[in-house]
């Protein structure tokens, strides 16, 4: 069975639902870490120590909440919001081990496997965004 993916430009700027502030970032990080722990529990994995491995989910969550653009490459993705680099997992161990975590390769977002993975991640992140925005409002 072949699945047709809509032609989403993942790197195009999108409007946010909440303003990006340091306080809102801190709330989003706490909320998201709780959700990332739930994902680990659902998968019968150990409780995560940080947001290692969460960059697809976290960047989509951040874009849904605060808007902006997705940026990244094969190793990591992050956000560009209001003219600044924003990474919910900036202090994760996996990001710390990367040589160039903030390299941006726009053509990477055209890779069919990544496009499919991002569509699947949206199934969770859209729900998380709605919950976070409702709690914040």
C-alpha cells in the first residue's frame, strides 16, 4: 500500500499560538519532558534522563506552540523562532555529543522517510500542543 503525503514545507515559517518567552519556554520544557517520559513508559523503556532522541517530537511541539520554522539535518532538528535559534533539547546528552548540532540542510526535509516520520510524530505532538495551550490559557 502506498501512502501519499501532502506536500508540507516543514521549514516554512508558521504562526504560533503563544508568544515565545523565556518563561513560556521553561513551562514548555517541563511539560514536554513529562510527555517524553510517558512515551518511554508506553514503549516499556527506562525513564529518560533528558530529551535525548526527542528532537523530531520536540521541534514539532515547539513549532505548534510558538510557531517559527523547523531547521536541522540528519542528526538533529530544532526551531528558528522570531529570528533566533531555539532548541528544547539543547542540553540533552545526544546534542552535546554532536559536532555541528545546529547545521541546517533544508533539502533534508524533502527526504521521504523523514517526511513520513514527521507526519507520524504529529499524531502525538498535535495532541500535546492542544493540551499545553489549553493549560496555558
